[in-house]
C-alpha cells in the first residue's frame, strides 16, 4: 500500500521529544485553564462538577464519560518563548472514521501578537494508534505573544504539559472583554466533526467575541436534562446560554417535554440570564426527502413557539434562532456526513451567531 507520508513530509507524523524544552505540568501558574468552569475548585479535567456525577450515573450514565471529554478547554498564557510544545496522555487513541485524530484526541494552537488578531499556529500530528503525543505547536514566535492551546474534543486527558524554551518568561493572559457564554447541546456543539479543536463553533466564538465559552455539548446525549441547569448556571461570570438540543432530544421524543422543563430549571437558578434557543442546522436530505423536511419544520416550530410563549408571559431575555437558516449558501457543503459540520459549517455558523450573542451580552 502506498503511504503518502513517504512522498510528502507534510503528511507524516510530527512527533518529537521536546529535548531542550522546559516542561511545565498543568496546572501551572500563570498558565490559565479556561473553558472548564469547575477546574479551579476541583482541579479536575471534567466539564461538570463532581457533585453531579452520581445523579448522571443513575439517570444518563453516558454523560459521566462524555463530561470527561475536554471540549472547549484551553490553556492560555503570554510568553516570550520562540516555540511552544505540548505533551499529553489521553484516555484512548483516536477511534472515529469521519473525524480527524487531531480533533478527537489532539491539540491545536492559536497565537495573538500585541495589537493583532488570533492566528492558527499549529496542530498535533501523531500516529493514530497512540494515546500519548509530544509535538511542537508553534515556532518563530515574538515576545509578548498570547498563546491558546485547545485541548481534545472527544477524549479525556490524564496529563498535560507545556514545553517552552529555557529561560522563557510566562505571564497570565489578558482578561476577556465580555462575560461568558455556555453552549449546551449535542455532538455538533461538542465539535463533531471539526478538523482540529479550535474549529468547534464555541471555540471560534470565544475568539470572535473575546469571551469565555463553555462547551457543554454531549454527543448523543444533549436532550435537555433539567438536572444540568444548576451546574450550567453556576459557571463563572456567565452572561448568556445557548440551548441547542434538537438533534438529540427530537429523535428520542423528548424535545416537547424536556425543553420547557429545562428552561424552567434555568429560570429557577437564573431569572435574568439571556438564553438563545437554537434549532438544528439543516440536513441536506431535507432537500429531497419531504418527511425529513417536515420533521425539521415541526421541531423548529416547537422551539420557536416555546420561546414566544415565554416572551408573551414577560420573559424578555429569551430568544430563538432558526439553525436551518444559519449555514446560508454553504448549505450541504458544510457537513461531513449530512449532519455533523465541517470547519466551513462551524465558521459560517459562528459568524452568524456573533451579532445575536453580542446583543445578548450587551
């Protein structure tokens, strides 16, 4: 079998040993772990608090494992190191057929120089049978560069280290300019099927809005559990919530039942929190399959009507967006498999959500 890596070095794994680096175990001040709302209190790579896990084991056990997936988590700092490495041990090697190893189980890196915008710097490239990696993420950096390392989307991490040049200085990242946004939803929310972690739409929006974004997408299990509302509303400096559950709740017959119950629970904890109910993006098959199109129309209507009912009752901090309209001209080209989004889909979705979230965040 021909191996393209034999002919094109850019297709080969880019593992190294980081020899000569100074390695820093995370957590390590002033590196900030962002996107995990309970990390500071519990020192755990978990998207949900420890106290909630017994409830999840009883009612929806898959959430216990999915909560370990580090979607949305990042390591943020400022440094004068000319290069940045990452070394990590994850729970399992890559396992999907339609999502890259780098997105499932690897890391990527974005950098921002003073006065500049975020720019993609690099990604981990490692053998797909491995559950550990050591890779250089960025090089030729200038002093005072802000670095963001996104952690894996679809696996848990056991250990993470950052490698810097000897003698490099570290500073904490600048504070965000906006309050945080939580995204509660499905596999698409979690990041399926971005090509690398920073292309999941909550990560894109964090960079676009300069806001902390909490990714609470749980693949196949974002069904609108009221039990999660308290943990979501307890996230630090939360300024808005996006609820994107149709793709999981509707197939299980739970949308009409769970959406009102979940929103009631949110309002019990956060009466004035701006909430956006986002219906699912369009599936290409709806163009030729009338049954699929009608089901999507019905599901969007259920959510829109629930929002309008609450607004009529006086809740002016709840909003609706029809996901079917948000991919625009990208349409069917924006998915990997007819439902999960490509980087194109995530980018277009994020761009179209920016003005809505800016309004909600004030």
